[in-house]
C-alpha cells in the first residue's frame, strides 16, 4: 500500500505545472535580452548590468 501511495504522489508531482509559466517567461526575457545585445551593441553593457543585479539578488535569496 505504501508503494502505491508513493507512486500516486510521484505522479501528482510530475503533472504539477504551476511554475511552468514563470520559467517560460524568464527564458523568453533572456532570449530577448540576448537578441537586443546582439543587434544593439551599445545596449549590451546595460543588459549585462541588469543580469548581474539579478544574479546577486538570486544568490542572496538562495543563501537565506
């Protein structure tokens, strides 16, 4: 019975798609930023700054 319960829980987790949209939006924003940096080299430094700030915030959130 415990095996069946674990299998049911695993299937529910596998089908859970609540965070999927957030990941898709983040990937799309990254692709747009890379394309903008490739097309407009003057923008690439500000894009780099934004990603550096995001990285530091994420690292701080992971540490706490």
